[in-house]
């Protein structure tokens, strides 16, 4: 069942990338922008919402990857 291990490793990598990008989007995204945004919503708020979504998605992928890896080694 090396497929489960490979899937777990891929999910962990995607989770780390998702969490890192989410932190970046919250901390840096939308700064030094001239105007922009979606109507009344400023660019900074759009990046904050996207960063929170990426953090949640990355964390879920990270947890699922760890579960898949642990499942592979426990079987």
C-alpha cells in the first residue's frame, strides 16, 4: 500500500505550502497597492479572507496527510 504513503506525503507537502501561503497572504498581501479591490471591499481585506481560507485548507490537507502516513505505518 505505497499509494497511501505517497498520497500522505503529497498531502503533507500541499498542506505546508497552503499554510505558508495563507500566512503570507495575511501578513503581506494587499500592501502597497494603488486602489484596486472589489468595489467597497479593499484589497487588504480580500487578501485577508483568501489567507484565512488557505490556512484552513492547508491545515486540513496537513492533518489528512499525517493521518494517511500514520495509517500506512500502522497497517
